[in-house]
């Protein structure tokens, strides 16, 4: 069987274990930077993927992250951040990982070969969902089975792989190819391949958040503050956007139940119910809500 590029030996591999620490680290850093270059050629596909994700959440669909091993960990990390960063409800994000999500440091390798498990896991999918399937080699049986079953059930699939011509792309509505070079430690795709995957996933979900109106001037206004750190961050955002002091911003946040967007409108003079109604009219877009508020007067 032909080995994927991620299994090839890196030019720096020979004698790597005989080098001093700083030299090894230099090779590792250079490889990470090289892997990131693979992301730049996939920007159109990443943009298309972000649009699919936003459309799913604007309707009744869900985002479903799926994968095995290191690739799954990259995918799961992205999915778990969507609530805190963009206020995406937890029930709109599903996490499918071969063998289940780890509860300790054990992560069996054989589970990635279980295509039947992937098919069974996909039984929860429905039309309108968007599956983000991630596999470095592009041919991991679990990820392939989830992607194939997803399309059969009417869901759309975003396939992310680090191999040109990956089998995963046969089952993808949007194919994101990240052709990273060989790993410094052959086959350790948690390194360069994982870095490229993480960057692509971050970019996809961030552009999705922008399309959903959850970002305003680089601030995560979809945030709902539920701890001291986030309350401080939220108050700063409200104060900055509404041009009020932080005491008034904090009061508006309390009235807005910790949600930044209604708190901004409250700080601008809207009653809480009116703020929520205005955001509903603008489909949650704060900039549009502020413009409409300014036009109609406070």
C-alpha cells in the first residue's frame, strides 16, 4: 500500500535524535511554519465551508465535527469553543470521535478502523446538518463512513484532509486539501498536519461567526458572560461599542442577562424587551440593530 505523505521521512529526520535540543526545536518550528503554508492555497474552499456552516445555523441545522485520533482532537477543540466565542448553543454542535471522547489519557488507535461505528454514529444526522470530517490521510475508515452516511441522510459534508486526492473528498460537498509536507517525526500528524488542520478549522469557524453577526469590530459580541473574566470582557465591549462608562455597561449587562448584544442596545437607551425585538428583526446582527436604532431614535 502506498504510504501517505504524512508517513514519509522528513529531510531533517536523519540523525535527528543525535542533535542538541535547540537544533531539534529549530527543525520542529520550521516544519510547523511550512505546514501552515498549505492552508493559504485552500482559502476559497475554507470560505465556502464557512458559508455552509453559517447557513446551517441560520436554519435548523447543526454542526457535526467528526474524526479519529489527532484529527478528531483538532475538530473537537474547534467545536467546543463555538459556545464561548460565538454564543452558539451547545445543542447545535455535535462531536463524533472514533471510540468516543476521551475521559483520560488513553486514546486507542484501533477505533479509527471501525467503519461500522462511523455508520452507526451518523444515524443521528439529518438533512440540514453540516458535517466537518477531518482525517490527515484522507482515508480513515471511521471518518469516511461518517461522511458517506451523512450525505446519504441529506447532510452536507466539509472534508478536511492533508493528502491530495483523498478518498474523503469523494464524499465532500466542500473539499479542503491541506497538503502538508512529511512530519519531522514520521506519521505524527498531531504536529504539522494537526497545525494546518487547526488553523483551517479556526479560520472556518471564525468566518462563520462573522457571517452570523457574532463579531463586531473584531469583538466577540455573541458572548454571554458567565464568569468573572467574561463579565469583565463583556463590560469592556459594551462600553466601547456604546461609548459609555464601564459602570453603565455593567448595569446594562445585568439587564441583558450577560448577553453582549442586547446589553449594547440597552446601554444606548433601549428597554430590554425592545433590544431583544430589535435584534430579532436584524437576525442578531448588532451593527444593523444599532443603525436601525439610530434611524428610529432611542
